[in-house]
């Protein structure tokens, strides 16, 4: 990778490998929406097998970043209005989150390397006092603003079911991608350079957001992970998707069943309930019964 030093890359990738084996997870906030009941350290994402064939994906019709105004740990104002003209990485993290700590050196290096064209913003979802988080920030050498979470900020971004969660925002203030979990440093740098208008050794694709970035857009999905809707008639499919978008999942994620399937395709709870709904809708709606004499 051209921008980030080899030592930093090796450090992050070594942490990624260790975390893959450790499977770190934790449960935090127990309040109702918009802060989800279950916030966990996300599993690391898988890197492309061949770096030269890297594909980066951006939203086809990106939505504006939700506006907010806050003060960082040093009392300075942080406003989304000031991000125009720069690429922004907005990352939700916590001091107790192993994958979050592992990616901090990479974010520090990116902020240093592209300081004139990039702004990294950290949103801490720690329950600790700001002074404790500030001590961690100073010890880690974090060189970008860190803001303490509020229910309003988390709610504007649709909740944060896992950490780290990072929103990639272009120079026009539109959200192009969302990453959940620890991803290879090359991916972030390639996305940043592409949004800066710099040449990249990657294929850039676009996608229609059906919940990958904004959970509310799961209502636009015509298919959901793990569900076979091919056998449904058009009317049955619409009925199934309507119900899956209306009923909440009971796994503790505070999302609808459709949102949970998009957000966490490995969730056995949402998959089981969703399959039962599909099976019920597939049953004949007007079975003929002969009355008993």
C-alpha cells in the first residue's frame, strides 16, 4: 500500500488475524431505540484473495450524511457542515472493543497521510466518563476528533448494532458506503483515493442500497439473505416482505426481521422466524373443508 507504512499494515493485519481466532464480542447498551439493545464487537471482514482484483462498491444514489452538531473531547465544535470538500470517515467505536482498537493505528496513519483531503471522526459509544475516554485517546495518539455518543447522534445513523461501524462520506457530504467490522487497510485507502479523484488499482461498482447502509432501506429489498422467495407468487412475495419489514426480530437487535437479515445474515433467530412467515404465506389461503356430520 502506497500511503500507509508497511509496519502499520503488518500491525493491523496481525491484529485482524488474532481477532479472527479470538471472536471478541460484548453486549452493551440495554436502552430502547434508537440505541440497539445489543452492541457487539463485529467479526473481521474477509480480505480479497487477490489484491490486484480488488473491487470497491459505492451507493448508486447516496443519501446525505445526517446533520449533527457536537463538541469533541477537547471542547471543539464538530459539525457535519464543515465536512464538505473533504472525504470523511465517521467511525463508531469503543475503548473496550478489540477490533476498534486494532484499526486505530490505520485511521491515525490515514489522517496523517491525507490530512488536507480527509477527515476522520470518531464517535465513542463508551459508557465511561469523557475524561476516561480522553485519557485513552491521548495514550493511543489519536490525531482526529472524538465525540461522545448521544442517543440523538446514534439514532440519526440508524443505530449501531456492532462495532466498529464506519460510514464513508464523499466530498459532497453523501454516504457512499458503510463498513461493519475490521476491514483491510487497503480497502479504506482505495475508497478514499477513489473519492478524492485519484487513480486506483481497483474496479469501482455501484449498488442500490437495500439496507446495506441505511436499515430503513431494507423495505426496498426484493430478496433477503437466507430466504428462498422464488417459489412465492408476486402477491405472496409482497405480503411476505411487508410482514418481514413490520415484525421486529426477537434476537435483541431492535431491528425488524428484514433489517436483521440484511444486517446479520448469520442470525439464527431472524432466519427461523422469517422462514416460518414465508412457509405460512405459501400455504393455500382458501382450503376446502367438508363439515363433519
